C-alpha cells in the first residue's frame, strides 16, 4: 500500500466515524463553526441536524449575518426531527429577533435555555412557559417590565430544576415572586447582581419555593429593607450582600451556609502604636502587622515565645460599638433573625465582614447545636469580637478553619485571641474559663500562615488552650525576600517555630504543613 493511500485514509478517519459520534463532536463546537464543516465533503453536509446542543454568539464571524444564520439553523432543525436539547445564545450586537428565537425554543421542547444579552430586552410573559425546560439562565439586560403574570395554574416551568438569574430586572415585587414560585420542582437558584444592577424591587426581596435545595444570592448594591426566604427544603445557602434591616426566613432543613454580609457603615481601622497609644490609621504592612515589629525573620524562637512586654495595648474607648444592636437610627441593619434561621447548620463559613456584622447587628446569638465545622476569614481591618460568643454557643464544634490570623486589634475579642493586654487577660482568666479551653475542637486548620510574631503568638494561644486537639493543619505562606533567595530556609524557620510550641492536648496531636 502506497504512502499516499495510507495518508489519505488517516486523514479521513474522523469521517468514517458513526453519525452519532460526529454529532456529539459537533455539539461541542460553537454552532457557527459546526455549520462550517458542511463544506468539507458530502459526508459532512447534513451532519448539523445531528447536534444536540446549539451555541450561538454574534461575536463569532460576521455580526451582520448573525440573525439570518440563527433563523436558518432553527428552521432547518425544526424540519429534520432534530434531537437538540440545549440552546445557548449570546448577543452583543444584535437582539431584534430574540423574542422570536425564545418562542421557537420554548415551543420546540428543549431541555436547556441559556440567554445572554447586553442591551435591554423585555420578556413576553404570555409565551414564557415550557413543560420540558429543565435548566434556564437569563444573563444581562433581560427585563420583566410589568406584563409578567402567572399562567393558568400559576406555573411557568413545571419541570425546571435549575434557574440562574444574572442582572435581570424586575419592575415589580410580585413579578419576581411569581417566577420563583411558578417553578414547583426547582432545586437550584442563583441570583447575582453587580454594583450597577438593581432588582427594581421597591421594598423587599422574596424567595418562596418549597422544593428549593440550593440557593446562591450575590448582591453588590444596597439591599431592600426586607428579605424573605420561605425555603423549608433548602440544604445549602451561599449569601453575599449588604446586611438589611429585616429578615424573615425558613431554613428548617439547612445543612451548610456561607455568608458574606457587609455593612454600609464602614468602621475605622484601629491600630496600636509602639508607645501604646491608639490611632485610627491603615495598616502599613501587607501582612497586617502594625506594631513596629520586624516580622520578616524569626531567628530567636525562645525569645519570641517569652516576649510578653510587647502585648498590644488597647484603650478602654476602643470599640465603643456594641453587638446589642442599640442604635437610634431606624435604618440600622438587624441580622438577628437571619442568624437564628441558620443556627441548625452543620457547616458555617463566614467572611471577615460577616464576623463584624454578627458583632454589630445581631442582638442575640443562638446556640449552634448541630455545628461541626466553623470556617472564617480574617482581615486586618475586621475584628474577631464575636468569636468568643460563637465558640461558646457551638458545643459540638469539631473543626475550626481560619484563613489568615491577622485581624483588627480590639479589646472585644475576649480570650479567643491575644489582642488584649496581659493584665486584662489575667483578669479575665480569674473571672471565667477561657472560651478555647471549653471547646471540643479536634481539628484546627490554619491557611495563609506567614510566620510573623503576631501570628506565632496567636498559634501559641490556640495550641495552649484547645485541649481536645487531635490534628493541626497549617498552610504556610513563606516569603522569598530579595536579600534572601533561599525559600526553603525561610519555610524551615516558620515550621520550626510552630513545632516548638507547647500543645495543651495529648501528645498524640499531629501537626501537618501544606
């Protein structure tokens, strides 16, 4: 057999595949590229009818012919008994035909519909329904402009499982609630709005759906006065947004919650000078150290462990804010009911902002009876004031995970950290049991550990008071300085310092580095 014949047969190997396989391959391509394969040979001429996914974007090819191409493709597939299940559309330039395309897809029995547009596009509610749709994504300038009314029976999508709404406008409170409640089998809901977006809701946000199991909410603008969540089957909540004035929630089945609550009232950053005076300034170092310490290298570990005189002093006037929610302003946020609503979770993950919002705007802290894993992030501008209360109210906590140890200095962190002066610590020890000593935490997971003096003191405090520890995991963030290119030596100094710390729990406690 000649080399030419072997070469020709090898080049045509793909064409020899079964039609079903070729259809799957073409389904992975943008539809405009898939359609261009028709010019390869007669074998490829009619294979487009075998794709099960349509993916249109007017950023591929010539935008001027985009509408005609979509119309032709949909007409071709509607006349060929196609097996198309998913339709994706991204329009940056042309959206004059979007209504017609949506109508065609919904009437054709597709399972998935994903739409992304830039300019404003009203949705005709009379046709916005489907008995087959399982996944729906609306992204961009879509607008429910007042014509959205529930269809007969109040159900828009009887089989919809997943709904993603990104920057979609609703001009009336009821329209949003109609849509959510009109999906009786909904499992997953995502709501995302950027700083320049708005829901267009006048006074409240309401998510009411008895079947919903996973909810992701991300608001980057000031939320309405009231947020309502009637979701008794919800097992996972990921909530990011500004704390609002009132929450009404039903999270009776919730297992895991991730909260990134932000306050519209930014608090000043309180740091301590070398002379012990309190000042309101920004931290100078990227690692959060603000006490004039040389944290770059740790040479004399024993000297650092014995260093008590440099404990940070905080004036009695620091943190005049209170967590009791006392404020004459009617617009002050109140997350009390939200926190109570998530108190049955097994896993709770909090941002650094959430810690301060809990402290400032939660009038009473519930008992987290089922909480097994608590994870939170630290920030040099946010305090740990609420941490002692959280730990004391989590009697079955087993895993404590902290991303970063450097946080805002405050005298409200209690005995959970080493912010307060030594004499005040001794006074607290005489009055009550350390909140760490009473913890049943078995696993301590610290990530982003830089090995500074302040971090080392905090680790000594944790290891010396958590009496039930079995496993300690530390993610080391070793710096590679210009004057010292030996990264391994820097890493070794940090890990060596940690291994020399006394551990209050049994000698069986294992320390791992990652």
